[in-house]
């Protein structure tokens, strides 16, 4: 089956600094969709952004990611962290197995 | 209001009891899912249905059984719960599969004593 490796555990940042959360994946499917879902405290996960196209930057709500099939990566970035970005972030490929495989998640904590 | 609804919000029960959770979506989607989110926030799919047909059935204990009456409803029954079943159960829906965005309900938190 598919697998995902994300930046481990907790990432702490000061407001205004850039965000980089790593995601690499493994799948036998040659054309996977890649997703980032975000879960704020006491809420459910919701889609942040997704991509299917190799080497194309995808942006949403100030975040961006580029799918690189050559390196099986889909890192999440933002130029300047905000307090409201504090949340749990999941990377997930969707392959031919008809399901999303979520990574272990990365907690981003932004402080003033 | 169009969304994914789950009942109950919380459920506390004893080992060995049977529980049922309900999920309804009013988004007009054709695919529904059950996920388990454990205390470490690991999020894993359990089942998914497309137009009432089971399409994903992960390796979960046989005491878990999904029930779909129509494409807007997907329930989950757990016969004889065990302590490791304590978790948040999240229902989600999407229009189609593949690259479709999944919309999650608020979850049902199960505590097994």
C-alpha cells in the first residue's frame, strides 16, 4: 500500500517566519493526487490544498506546495507564519487503492 | 444547511457493549467514509462506500460493521467494544473518488471503560 513520511511531531515557529513542512510519499501508482489537510484544535480535518500535476505550484490561503514526482515530495510552505496557522497538518496521497493514506501529521505551533 | 452530520457527539460505554454511530450528509455526495483518529491523532480509513456499495474495507476487527441505507447515510456499528476502540470516529463524504475533496463531520468521541 501507500505510505507517507512527514516532518516529525512538533514544529514551533515565531510569527512572521517562513513555514516548511516536509512530505514524501511512496506509491506504486504513477499518477497520484497529493493532498494537505489541516485540523485546528477541536475541529475536523479540512482540505488545505491538493495537486495532481507534476512540478506545478498549487496555492491556497497563503500556503503553497509543488508536487515533484521525481523525488516523491509535496512539501507545504508559507512565507510568513501567522498565529492562526497553529494546527495539525496531514499530508496524504490518493492512489489507485480508492483511499487516502494520511501521514502521522505535523503539529505547527506559531508563537508571538 | 449542507454539511456532514454525526450523532452522537460523545459516547461512554463499558467493555463488551454494542454501540452504533450515525452519519448523514446533505452535500449530495455519492461517496462516504469512516475514519478512526486515535489518541496520537493517527487518522486511518476504515471503510468507504460509493453509491451504497462497499469499495474500501480496511483490515479492521470483525466487530466493526458499516451500514449504508442510501448514499446520504452511513452508520457504524461496533459489537462488543474493547478499550482500544476508544477514539474519535470521523465520517466524511466526497463527490466521486480519486482527487475529490473529502468533507469531514464533527466526529464521535468513543470512550470505552
